[in-house]
């Protein structure tokens, strides 16, 4: 089994297989949350989550919007 290593918000994380951004969102239990994802310095539009494949060494920043008032 090939592991991929991603850096997410500055922390190294390993995953058992290659995946796309949409699969990562599921893996991190972020489904249904308002999030923004940046991959290697570029924002990934939500419409592209299925199409953008992640590779070992990718640097991700994930921001979860918090509601309030």
C-alpha cells in the first residue's frame, strides 16, 4: 500500500492512498461545512474538489468558516 504524505495547516499527515480533494474532505469529517482549501498556494474552487488529485508533498491550508453574530 502506498502512503501519501500531505502537510495540512502546517502538520504532516499520512493517508493510505492517493485521493482527490473531495475524498480528503470526507476523510477529515468536513462534509457539509463551509470550508476554503488552498493547495500549494492556489485556492481550489469547490467545483473542482473531485477533479483535483492530491500528491505526496502537497501543502494544504484548510479554513473552516465559523458562524456567529
